[in-house]
């Protein structure tokens, strides 16, 4: 009675063991990247960090505009500057962290610490997500 169930579980586990091994090579790491990719990742992380330090203050007018557009201009003029000041601190500190650790392939393979990577990029909104 339990034999077909156990056989099915065993087959699923067996298939998952081998499917994970083939997908593991898709991730970029120091070990499977060329020296050019590593230097490019370092440079990108360093430039991104410097840019976020220098342009972190742009979060204030950006958050006023985004909040005003999404929830109304009265609310945007009151809540937007507060969100902007908070995001300025977050963007500037993350930029400093990226600039100080540009030579470390963390997180991921020189991935950004904050999304969007730069202040002038569009933020991903949860409203468009089906989940």
C-alpha cells in the first residue's frame, strides 16, 4: 500500500538531486568567471557606490514626485520629503558600503546593495505584481 507512494517520493528526490546540479552552473562566481568579468564587476560596483554617494540627495525630490503621483500631491508634499530623507540616508550609506567593498564579490556577483541601482532608475512597484 505504501510502496507506490515511497517509490514516487524516491523518484522525485532522485530527479531533484540531478536537476539542481545542472542549474548550479548558471550562477556567476569568482571561480567560474574570467578575470575580465571580475574586474568589470569590481569597477561597476565601485562606480555605482560613488554615484550613490554623490546623488543620494536626489531621493528627496524623487520621493516627493513619486509619492505625489501615486497618492496625491498634498500627501506627496508632506510624506514625500520624509521618505526622501530616509532614502537619502539609505542610498548614501549603501553607496559608501559599495565603494569601500568594491573588491568583494558580495552580495552575489558584485550585485547592488539597493534596488534600483541608481537614483534615476525607475523603482519596481508591487502594484504591477500579480503576487
